[in-house]
């Protein structure tokens, strides 16, 4: 990520700004450049080691992915008419507010978006 020489030419303020940008804290005394340099050089490997150890963000197990897949199957696929309403809604056309079906139209679109997001999540987690 960062090389030592790349970081050593920076001022303490620039190093501090980099640490703030990435949300990491300097190691040791914040008055020394070395504290920032060590942190900025080490955080990528530490992040990957933490993931490998199951700390912080981690992949769900197979059973959890199966549960998401089951939810997708339970949501089913839209009928031709529902797909048409989703398409026209995505084009910005909506039923008028006095119409009692406006809420249901928005709900159908949200359900479609949720299903698409779940499918994308399963695809990403299966890679």
C-alpha cells in the first residue's frame, strides 16, 4: 500500500491527515512521524489477519447464505403485470396520491429492489 520512503517525505500533518482519512490511530506517541508511518504501513496486513482470525467483518457460513437464498426463493418472481408496473415505476411514473394503490406500487418496487440486492449479496458472498 504505502512504502516507507513515500511516507517519510511527508510532514506530521500530512501523515496525521492520512491516518484520519483511513480511520487508523498512530502507534505510540503522536508527536513522532514514526508512529504514523508504522500504522500506515501495517494496517492493510493487520486488517487481513483479523479477517482470517474471524475478528470484525467476516464471511457468513454456508448455512447463513442458504437462509438468504431461501428468502430469495420465497420472494418468487414477478408476474408479467408486476414486472410491467416495476418498469414503469422505474421510469418515474407513479399512481396519483389520492389513489389508494400508490403505497402498494411503492411497496412492490421496494420488494423488487430488496430481492435484487439479496441476489447480488449471494453472488458476492459466493465468490
